[in-house]
């Protein structure tokens, strides 16, 4: 199953076109002065480099025959000075290139990251996170390198070709045509291999993305992998993905490397043609007064070699262009991903709220045609505590996710203090809400950093007070560094209960008007749960709260309990009212109550060593409900 999942390649809907590169050029406009300086330095170094064959030819054909030693020394020193100047110019160009490239990488990653922050949950629900990381890190690196070096080198090599062509014309027009005679064969090869190169590079980019995604997932799930002894199977899947990457990398490389031998063979043929035609065909250009102009022939050969150098470089740049095109497609796919949950054009900041909530005939579906919520309609007064219970997948978490506006409703509307959530800014809404999701997340930093995460201006005393309220302070102070204890990604080294308590403190510190607890006590033991219930009782007063829970002991004192089944509110009322109805909630509570009694009987038997007395499984009267642990 995993193999199929990670072998699904993303279709490239955007064909190769120059508009993508025009769009990418926006990132180098800020650094046009640096780009211009790099270009001028490159042209200067190229011009100086092209002077050296002319100097050699003049020394061989003019100065040496006339034995002009002083001039030979002068030109020798000049030759050395030109070589040194080229080295320093290239070094300066490299420094500017590195600085500009890193700046472009920073700008692109900032844009991609900022856009990722705006995308709704459904974007991340449908993609392996490793593929997203590949785009932000690897692809941006390659694109930035091409924008700062590849494109300038391409223009520079074209200019080099023109300059070399001009220098060759100064020696012999006829011989220049001999050099150019090999060019059509190279162009034919490029035209034939171009479509295949592009396709293989696209496939390679896909396979590399698949491999990175699978690697990222396995790093995050390594404990589960070892617990289920999946090491060998996962290694086989990973090796399969590597083989796919290797296959298309090699195919792309074979075609790319074909350019070098083609251009090399053509340059060798052209070089032989120069020697042959200089002596037997174009004698009048290279034999003057019976003396062979060795310097002119040598210069022509040198320029011929340099002519094919830019041709080879342009071939390499073309390969880089193909890679960059594939990477740009992926990056722009992220930037073009529509922000489905965003502020409306006329959105206004939500004023300070009292906390009343209304769901007005709300329908919702994650996938079109597959409804999750169906005509959910209820009203909650400010300060009320609402519990959502029911079977897994019934839509409980979906209700609180819509209230937090992590998703948009499909039909209907949600109101807070009569303000339609679709009409207020998302930031102003979430600033007045405290959300603790079922999947607690601990960030790298310290425990104090994690508690302060949602309210950076909070003092240490306020953070500690929030921790005390949920009884996290007790275990934090037992740690060697207390609140300064370092935390790694996802809270490695902390128990599941400790992670949830820290997340609880983080949520409570934000002092929200509406508090959402989605399975907030699912990983807390019974004893700690009682302490947490005592700690948050005062905080829930006069604060609207929504609590999603499977353990009914956590929600018996809520003002109202809603039983959600198949996306609808099947029952609604207080704990006692629902028990008196003897409906779905009654059945659920009875089941948990009897399970608790059986578990207690087993504990008594283990402690005493004698069979425990049978305990009745009938439910006590609603007015005398036990507190379940």
C-alpha cells in the first residue's frame, strides 16, 4: 500500500514555456545591479581571455621571426597580467553571485512558506509532507542557482560565441566557415534529444520527491515501524523508490552526457579540417612568401576550441534549464494553490466577543458528494459549555474545525455574536479562540517557549500560572532544568500526558473567549484528569466552551451534551436529561459505566486475591451519577 501511495507521480499540467521563467525573473529584479555587475565582469573576463590567442599569434608570427626580444618580454608580462586579472575578476564575480543567489533563495522560500501558512488543512491532508519539504528546500536551491548563474552564463556564452566568431573573421573568413560547418550536426542532435531530456528530468523530479516524502514519513513514524517489525519491508519499499529515481536519473544523464562527446568529436574534426584546409585549400591565407603563418593557424585552432567550449556549456545550461523548468512547475504549483479559507474582500475585524455561537443549517463535505455534516442547526449562549459525543467519524471534530474556520462550510452559516464567520478576518477570529486539538504538537525550544507559543508577550509568571491551573507545573518542576528544559520536535522525551498538559497550558494562556478541547484529556491518566478538571473548572466559567470527548466522565457537568451520529445532532440535552430519555447517549453511558464496574471488580480481585463480589450492571438513577474515571 505504501509503495503505491508514494509511487504516485504528480501530473505536470503546465507545459514548458518561457512565461514560467518570466515569472521567476521577478525574484532577480531586486538585485538587478548585482546581476548587471556579474554580467559586466563576466564579459570583461571573456574579452581578456580572447585576447590571449591574438597575443600568441602576434608573438609567433611577428616578434619571434624579427627577434624583438624587448617586445616579446613586454607581451609576455602583458599575457601574465591578463591571466591574473581574469582570476581576480572571476573571484569577484563569484562573491557577488553567491550573495545574490542566497538572497534569491531567501526571497523564494519566504514566499513559498508564507503561502503554505495560508493554505487550509485540506491541502496538507492530501499530500505527504516530505513532498512539500522537497519543494521548499531542494527545488528552490536549484532554481535560485539557475537564476543567478545559469541564465547569466547562457547569455555570456552566446556573447562569447559572437566574440569568438568576430576574432576568427579577423584571421580568415573562409576558415571561419569551416569551423561553423560542424554546428548544424550539433543542433540536430539537440533537437532530437530535447523532448526525451525534458520528460526524463520531470520523471526524475517526481521520483526524488516521492523518495523524500517516504523518508520523511518513516523518520516521523520510526517508533511504530520498529514496534510492528516493519524494518525490512520499509527498506524494500525505500530501495524500490531509490531504484525508480536511479533509473530516470541515469536516462537523463545518458542523454545529457551525449552532448559532450558529440561536441568533442565535432571539435576534433573541425581542428583537423583547419590544418588540412590551411595547407592545401586556403594556402593564400596562411602561407605568405613561402612561410607558413604558424601563429595564425594556432590562433585559429585556439578560437575553434573556444568556439566549441561555449557550445558545450550551452548544452549543459540547456540540461540545467530542463531541470529548472520541472522545479519551477512544482514551486509555482504551490504558489498557485488557491487559498480556500481566506478573508473575504469586505472582511472586517471581529470585535471583542461575548461568545454566543450559532450553527444555521450547516452542511459540510471534505469531498464533493460525500457529506460529513448534514443540516446541523443549534444555538449556544455565551458562557455555556457544550460537549460533543458520538461514534468515531460522526463529525464531532468537524464541527469544532468549522467553528475555528479551518475549513469553509459547504452550505449554511456559522455566527459568533451574530457575526458571520465568513465575513470577519480569520486572524481576529482565532485570536479570541483557544483551540487544543486531538493531535498535540510540541515545538523545538523549551517548555516555556511552548507554553508562550500563542502569546509571545506573556510573562514567565503568567506562563507558570497557566501551567499550575492544569497541574503541569508539578511535573515540570521535577525536571532538571524546569521550565527551561529543552524540547525536541513533537516532544520526544515527554510522555503523551505531559505533552497534552503543556498544550493545555498553552491554550489556556491565550485567555480565549471560546475554548475548544478536542479530545484534550485522551492521553491523561485518571488521577491527573481529576486534577485537570479541578484546575480548569474556574476557567470554564463565563467562557463558551466546546469539548469533544469519548470518555464521558469529562463532560457530565457540561450545560449541554450533543450526541452526533452520521453528521447530524441525534440527541441534545443535559447529562441527566439524556439519561432519562434512554436513547443513544444512555446506551453509550451504560456501556462505559458497566465497563468501569467490570474493570473495578478485576482490580479488587487482583488486590485481595479473592473473587470480587458481583456488582450490578444496572445504571444508577440519573440524580446520583457516579464520577467515572
